[in-house]
């Protein structure tokens, strides 16, 4: 999956990064390398469903697909 991200210099130093297509998915880092690693982790957590939040029927099936 490829997502566009926006990296901006932070007023306090370092960088802020966010994913426009994933509202609220934002991170920070001191370097561009750090901010890239941090946003990758944030995206994974954003997209990973929390099983407690799922209301499933007894005959449910969970399937993963690549997009």
C-alpha cells in the first residue's frame, strides 16, 4: 500500500508528519529518517483493528487483503 504523507518542519525543531487520507494519523521526529519510521508505525497502528472494537456475528470470517 502506498500513502502520501506530508512532512513539515516543526517550530520547536525536528519535523511533524501526517497522512491526509488517514485523519488523526500524525507523528513527529527529530530527523527525516526518524519521522519516516515513526509515521510507518503510526500507520500500522491506525490500520490495525482492535479486536475488542469489533462486533462480530458467530459465523464471522476475518480475511486480510492487500490494497
